[in-house]
C-alpha cells in the first residue's frame, strides 16, 4: 500500500539545511502523525511522502516556495522601544510574541536595535531557505491524536470547528512537528 492524499500516516524525519546541519528531528521523540493533502504540513513535505510504502526511506528536497515561503519584507517591523514594558531590555536574537488584528500570536525575532526603535522579523525562521528532510514511513492508516482533529493547518492555532481566515503566523503549516 502506498501513501495517497488524505491518508493519516506516521513518520520519523530529520530536517536539515542544504549544508547538512540539522534543524529538527523526531528520532529522539515520538514519530510525527499527520494527514496528507489537507494542509497540516508544508506543501513540499506533504507532496514528498505521496507514493511512499511502509518501511521506505526517502530524502525530500523542499525549496522555499514549497516550504516556509520567501522572506516577506512586510513582516519586518520597526517598533519603538517605548512599546516595551518598563525594565525590559531588548536584545538581538530575543524572541517575542506579537498579536495581530485577529488576536493570533505571531512569533518575532529582534534583528536589530536602533537608538529609539527595534527591528523585528516576523517571518518564519526558515523563510527563504531550501531544506531537506530524511523521512521514514512507519505506518499508514493510523489515528490522529485528539488535538489534531480540528486543526486548520494554516498556523492559526485555531482548534475550534469554525473556519479561520487562513492567515496564520506559521507560514502555511501547523504548529509543532517539522514545520514548527
């Protein structure tokens, strides 16, 4: 039996940059379980597992347009230092959480500190990067964990049955797993 769209599958994966440096892996934790073709994963990963058979190992190369997207200059934000809580000293590399007009959390990283402002990058940390996944298919036809049943896959973290606007912070992928 081969993986097809809408199958629920279980995989182990290791995500790497093109130079071989590992950015994520399921090998030291539970395997990743997801439903193919419904937007739970980045498109390149999703398409890459189609046709696999249980026990098969495959390397999937994912360019930015099928992964975490290109860097969007509109997600580079300048924010006044006066917007930070008193006693909070911003530092380059520090992670922050912004909130959009729909009250969705948007992770951002401080990229630069100016005299009166801070430059934040709200792009996915892997935006603009080509990545490679080493994937092993463990099972086809398994059950999704309960917390996935209403997952929208767009990064919105909306766990209700109501539709979201599809514009979450996750760049088209769910929360957790290889698309973080």
